């Protein structure tokens, strides 16, 4: 018996590293990245209706709820693939900020695909869902797996990896976002700022680096300042921008250190800045 309603957690992600290899003939950039799901998450509810009406609602009134939303784009791709057409209520309870480099919209879309597939009796395999997800965006296939993955191609070729570390994190998202296409378009011509660390930071789980810091830091000067400040703090193991920004994050030495660092960040940045303590998610056995 398939459920008529499902509520799924849609986790955010961080990029532990993001290396841009080159620009491809199709206009996208070839990259290598490792992404981890984290404990900050949206909540996505999908409910089948008795009529043929499709409704999307969202707790964040600033986000569109029309066909431009990735959640509805996911529904339309699912309908076209399966030829199953029903009425649906979809609600997004947002906790992941927009334009943050944390993948909130992509995670919501992946959760919608998963929920639709389960409610409809699993007509699509994970491979099928991955193909649909890749049409929605480069990050969306990753979120189908709910675990740490390496991604290549333009980000849509996803390989789950073992990642036993539960990292304690502090996330700082200023009051502005960074458009992902803009960051990639400016990567090739961008230059490093003096006094900012761009080189890889060796850690037990790999070398942390983000090639998109170069173009983003050139325009948004608060972000390199935040990175330098995080690296100076005794609680910090490493600090990096996630994705195309604008979120900066630090890996803290312990959960207690993460709480201390977050409080220091709130004092430094003010109450209007989004600061959260989080941790990487480890799949249940």
C-alpha cells in the first residue's frame, strides 16, 4: 500500500572541495567536487489529491511558487517520464537560505522526485531519477543519495563514498546571495586577492579548496575577510566557501568549539547575519 502523503527531510550540503578543470563545449565547466549532506534542512511535504489541481506553497514568501520553482519543474519531469498525472499539494518548509551555496532548491527538488516516486509505487529506478535530476541542475542528482558523494562532469555524475567523519560545522551566510552562473562565468578571468589563502588546506578527509572563491571574493569582499577571520580562530580546523557562496563555513575541532565559534561569529557579524551550528550527516547502517 503506497502512502498518499510523505514528508521528507531535504538536507543542505557543503562542498569539502571544488576544483574546476576546464570549460566544456556545452558551456558548462568540468569539475571535481565532494559534497556532504548536513544537518540544516528544509522539510518537503508531498500529498496526492483527489482532483487534478497542483498546488505549491512555501514558508518563505520571497520564493516563487509558480512553474519557475525547481519543485514544480521536478513534478513536471516526473509526469512526462511516467505519464502519471494526478493532483498534488507540495509544501516547502524552508530553513536553508537562498543563494547560499548550500543547495536548498536542489535538495527540495530531489525530495519531490523521491516522494512522488514512492507515492506512485516506485515506477522509476534510482538511475531514472538521476537522469531527471540532472535535467534540473548539476547538484540535484547528489541529493537523491542522502550521503557524501564525489561528483564529476558538470556535477551530475555522482559516486557515493565512505565518509565516517561527523564534522562539527559553523555556517555564516551574509545578507546577500551569489548567483551560481555568474560565479562560473567569471572564474577564468578572475584573480587572487593579496593576503587571502586560496591554497588547499590539508585535512584528514582530504584537501579542502574551492576554485570559485577566486571570482566570488573579488566582488564580495566581506567573504575573504570572513574566511581569514575564521582561519585565525583557535576553534577552527579549516574554513572554506561552500559551492558558489555566499555561505562561508568552518570545520571546528569539536561540537563545543563549534558553539563557541558560532557565538563569536554572531557578535562579529550582528544578529542580521544567518549563523548556524551544524554537522555532516552519516548514513544509518
